[in-house]
């Protein structure tokens, strides 16, 4: 070796005792090995991406189910979500609170949802085929023929997997239906079960809300007049609509009472939604009638009611619009306590009577009543603020729209329109998805159909149209 020269080392051969067997380099590997490894990596990545997509779709479907505002929308959301997670025909079924079974079907992730009413015992019949899996879940694979025989309105050409889920013991189940091949995939079955439980809990919540809502509505209506008086010279119609998204009882009320040749007409609202508000509403209604029978004019009645509120219910306020109508002459005295004023519709058009006053429950003096005359054919519309108020429209704008709508019937003149039709038209225009109760009362003075030989027809006897 030459001193100072470079030292060179040779790599031991692959089979040398010092180096042992040398692993293949990338260059030494066969092309088939590389292709297989790449395919496996791509398959793993695709499987992971598919799982992520399904979990994302499950999350979105659960959110849509929980956001559904009514029962039919909930069943439709379950079918759409199921069809998004498992891109084949998807079906959702649940028993509505009214006893009818709602079915929704979607043909894949981009298909339109179709809903229909099916037999109320369908879920029980499907349950007879199912095997219990857990306390709340049951499942079965049904042949296309079996499914089509049970659900003739929605036949299948392939076998299906049905999953039934109860939100509580002895409750009606919900049902989700997908292609039968999912029965052999534990991961996909788990997604199906999670969606089923979310669907069942949402249905249970809506059914509980519906039961509370029905109870509140029954109690509310028990505190309101069971019917309006029938008078030969006046037509009347009334509507009470509870809030769409509130199961608590409200304080909206109306009253029509005959006082000899006069009609006492009132509409009002106790602040808040609670049993207490409804109780106060009942007290105010009965006190109103008692004070009216004593012969007090409208402004004095409001003053007496205000004293009652200040003494016994100082934490609550009441709005009220009160009319005392002479049924012979049409002369009317109007007093208001913080309520939307009456809408008068006659040959001159529709306008709100300019009458104001402080709410009941506030220690302020009452204004003198406003006098007006109702000509034959004139209509008075009284509403609570639930009909007009929403989150985007100013109350003045809503009142103007109400006046324009009321004065524009679909056919004929306002004096020709049936009051029941008028009420329905106003509710159709203003009454959907409201956060507050709605009371609506319409009163019209009409021409008498009296015969010359019977001038003394009793006030309670209706005329014949």
C-alpha cells in the first residue's frame, strides 16, 4: 500500500460471510411486486376515503333529522340521509301521532323523495318478520316478494334489509330499509344502527311534543267560548291557532257576548306562555263579562280590569281591544288597551280604527272610548299580534299588508265574501310557522231580511239566507 494514498473499500459480495444475504433494492424488485403494492395502497386509501365519506354523510343525515320541524319532514329527512349513506333505494317509515304511518322512499343519493301514507299496522307486520338484536333494535332480511306483499304501494325487485328501532319500551318503532347486501358488512350495519337510533329518538321527541301540544290546545280551548252567538243582523267567524313550535299554553282569547240589543266583542292576549298566563286569561274573560253585564261602557270595563290586574297579577300585562256594538243602529264604542286596533272594511276600503291606550297591568289613566258607526255590509276584523309579528317584518308594514289583503277577496267585493273564507284566507297568508298563538275574529253587519208582518223577530233567531 502506498503511503498517503487513498484508501478504498470494496463492498462485500451479497453472498459473502461478512455481509450475509443482501435485501433486494428497488431496482432489483420485480415489476409485479411494485404493482401489487401500489394496488394495495390505493385500495386502502380508497377504503379509508369511503369510510370518511360515509361518516360525514352520517353526521349530515343526523343533523338533518334533528333539524326537521314536523313529522313528515322528519321521515323524509331520514330517507334522504339513508340514501346518501347507502346509495341505493332507501325507505324510512314511522307512525305519526295521528295514528297514520308515513313512508318515504328515495332512489339513491340524487333521487327525489316520495312520501305516502301506508297502513297503520305496517310496522307491526314488519316487526313480525324481525329478530331482536338488542333491547332497542330488531332486523331481518326480507325477500322482494315478502316486502312487496307487505308494502304493495312500494314494491321491491331485490331483497331488502329492514331495521326497526324503539326509542323507549312499548313505543311504536321506526323502520329503515336498505339493500340486503349490507347485512354482511358489520361496519355498514353499525352506521345503519346509529342512524336508526337517531331517527327513533327524533320521532320520540316529536311525538312527545305533539302530545304536550295537544294537551295545551285542549286546555286552551276549554278556556275559550265554545261557540259564538247567532244574531240575525251580524255574521261572525273566529279562529284560534296555537303557536307552531310551542307546546306551552298561551294567553290569547276572544269574547262575544249578547247584552240585550248590544254585542260585546273583545280580543286580547296575556303576556307569556304558561299555565299561569292561561289562568289569568280565564280570570280576565270572566271578569270582562261580569263588568259588561253590570252595564259599564268599554273604557270603564278596561279601567276595572286594570285595577284587578294591578291588585292580583302585578307581574303580568294584558292587551285588549273592546267593542260595544248597538245591533240596531250599528253605533259602536271602541276602547283599546295596548292591542292592535280593529280593522274596519267598508265601501271606502280597509283601515285600522285609530284607537290606542295603555296595557292592562300598568297604572295609567284610560282614554275616552272612540265612537264609530258600522254601516250595513261593514266588516270588523280583530287579531292578536301572533298573526302579524315575525322576525323580519315591521308591525306597521304587516298591518298595512293585512288591510290590503282583507280588502281584496279572490272574487266579488269584501261585503260579499263569506267570513269563514275571509278567516281562512288571512290565515293562509299570515298564519304559517308562527312563534306565537293566533286569535282572529271577524264581525259583519248585514242587511236584515225582516218581513213587514213580523217586526219583532227575536234577536237570537237567525235569518234565512
